[in-house]
C-alpha cells in the first residue's frame, strides 16, 4: 500500500520497481486504517493519529463527508532515524470536498470557527491543517491549486523528493482507523 521509507527517510514519490512514468505514484491512495496501521508505530505517532481522527470527526460533524485529504509532513517521514526526534504533527490539506447542500464555506466556518483556526487545530489535534475547496468543473484556477499543493508536498525543504498519501473523507473509514490505533496501542503497551 504505502511504500517503505527510502534511505532519505521519506516515502518515495514513485513506487520502487516501477517505471518512472508509471502512474503508481504519490499521492498514494490508501484506506485510512492502512495509513494509521503503517504510521502509528510509536506512542507519539499514535497520539498524532488520534488527533487526526478527532479532527476528522469535527469535519464530519459539519456534514463534510465527500472528498479527500492529502497527508504529509514529518509524520510521513522517518524522522526518528533521520533527525533523532519524533514527529510533532501531521500535515493535512482537505481537498476536493463537497460543501453540503444549503451551506457555503462561510456558513460552515461560522458553525465551528475553531476548526478553521490553524493554530488552534494544530494545538488541539496535532494537525497542521489547510483547506482548499477546489470544486467542479475543473478550471485553470483548480489546476493551479492542485499543482501548488502537489509541488509543495512532493519535496522536503532541502529539495529531496518525497511521496505523500491520500485518504477519503468517508466517515465509514474512521472506525477501522480507530481499531488500528487500538491495535498499535496494544502492541506498544506490550513492548513497554
């Protein structure tokens, strides 16, 4: 599902063993539980995964259930080895979500303004959150926004290429992710 970290401690932008032009590349589309199962490998990572689920619960509470999120940042890197530290959060951009019928971006923000407060979300959920309602039909602006996020997230700050993950906003995925978190906690608890 998600390729192993490479020697640079990143997920490769193109799946190893496939041609460089193969479409099997980042963003890797995976079920939320597979993402959690792969990345929640320490107590710090479990805490971040729990925050992500709490953040998603708030999004779902607004009626936002269709679309997807791109996940990135140090949470998807092997920073424990490359930088000698645990990740502090997960970067999330909520893209291509459908604004529920009868709502606008402004009415959604008014219903839960805390959810759109970047600093508060980062503190409360360990989620470095960004929103981008791209909408349909495709337009030059839409293409430019997707290109922006892809170019921002396909490289580390030092220029190393990296991959990232895409998960669906479907709330039916969250209980399975919660089970994966519980399984990780059990394994980590046994190791202590």
